[in-house]
């Protein structure tokens, strides 16, 4: 049986940029609980299952930047493609107050099955696309919820994440976003370095310029918001890279 773990757009586009969307959908394959993780539909529609609005934003951003793009096609709760294979949060059992029944008792064999059918094919394709340009730059697109349960509201419109191992592009992009008038978090709402994550695996280890962009999901929940933020971000990203001379 062939399982679609990802899809791509614009593989023949000439830009050095590759746009990635690790948490594009909330799809659960039918071979896992008949297509259900055992949680309510309203939970599957939340940020815990996928990055709301990120796929639409990434698609529009890639088109504007004439860049290739790759999208995962399985929920982060099935197995998280933005985690290394040995990360303890690869299969989340509890996320933002919701217990994930299908993961609660998942054993090593089930973990291996999800790796082989979903996680590894996605990263194989991402790696192939990353190798497709000699001067490849990677921009990972994510979204974040305005508020975790029981936590304060998050004030940022945009978060620019980067690793301390490569500060060539992230800090200048933070400043460019702030100059554009956006409330911008620097390595907020998450730290930008996570060993084994997609940026580490496909950019840091190869010395490729990279950045991870988080947009607050209420700003990109519909197509108009996605188009608006893609149009805002694309020229700022391009100008920042050009200014660095990378």
C-alpha cells in the first residue's frame, strides 16, 4: 500500500529558496485507528493537530518567491516530522491539555511503522529538494496559537526562530520585520534550536542559510489572511537575504 506522506509544489521553480511546511495538515491515515486518534473533532481542528493556516501561507509564499515547497500530509499528532527520530516528543501522548488515546499505548513497533510510512519518506523528499539547488536556502513556515490553555496571551504577530549555530539570517530578519511594524518575537514563542529537527537536519548540518517563521494562527486562519501575510513577508525575506550577501 502506498501512503502519501507529503506533497510538493513548484519543484521546477528556479529560486534558491525552499519553503517547508512540517505541520501542514491534520490528516490521520486510515491504518491508524480507522483514521482517528481518539480525540474530538474540535481538538483535531486545533493547533495541537497541525499548524492552522501554515500550508496556505507557505504555498502563497513559495509562489511569490518562485520557490519550491514541500508539505507534510499527516498530523503532527500521528508523528511529528519536525522532531528527530530519537526525540521523546515524536509521538505526543499529551498536548496542551488533551490526551491522545491512539498514542498513549503506542509501542516501539507502532512508532517504527509510523516512521517508515510517514516521517522518513517526508524527510527523504525534503532532502532531495534541498539538494536540488547548489546555493539552497531553507525557510520553514509554521503557525502558533495566540494562547495555550492556562497561559498568558502571546503578543507577537510573527516569530523569527533561528539557532545559535547560525545567526547569519535570523537576527537581520527579526530587525527587518520590526522595521516593517510587526510585533516580532526573536526565538519566540519557541527557542530556535532543537537538535534533530528539520532545520537542523536539512540546513544547519550542511551550512545552508535558514530561518523558521512562525505566524500567529488567527492572522492566517483564512485565505485572505494567508495571502496578506505572504505578500508582506515575501519581499522582506528576499531583501534581508540580499542584504546579508549570503
